[in-house]
């Protein structure tokens, strides 16, 4: 049952992709309009998802700044992925988050995936 639910979510939901340090190279704050060079592997992945018809949103703290959002949208056009929504709001339709700062946890445990692996897959 859970696999079927996950497949349904995959069809309907969206993938959040962080900007700084995930989709764009980040080496320190240089202003709201400065965005680093694209991270090739992540850019390739986003383009692949889009080609598959998946919904992708840029999920970044910068979305709270209208000047930054304008710069991000222009940067996305330069990378041939223009038109993506830029947000900092998580909702029930988000099925994945790709972020350099996130720590994944084992559902309902509070245990990080890293710790779970170190424990040999034991909770």
C-alpha cells in the first residue's frame, strides 16, 4: 500500500531544489543578486526531471526578497530552466527536497539516516 501511495505522490507532487550550494555554487554571501555558477550534476538532474514532466520548484530562503527572486528567475533562464517557481514555502505536495543543509531522518524516529546506517540498519 505504501509503495502505491508513494507512486501516486511521485506523479502529483513537486521536488524542491535549494539554490545556494545545491543548484548554484556558493562560496559565501555576495549580495541578493549574486548567484554562483551552476552545479553541473544538479543542473543535469533538474533538466532530466523537467524532461520527464516532473514539477520542480526552487526552494530557497532568498524567496523572501523580491530583488533576489528577480535575479534567480533571470539566472534560471540563463541555465535553460526558466519558468520554475521560486519559493520558501513547504506544502503537502512536496515529495522531495534536495538541499546541502538538510539532514534526512528515519521517519517517526528522530534518528538521522547517517546514524541508522552506522547502526547497521537498526533503530
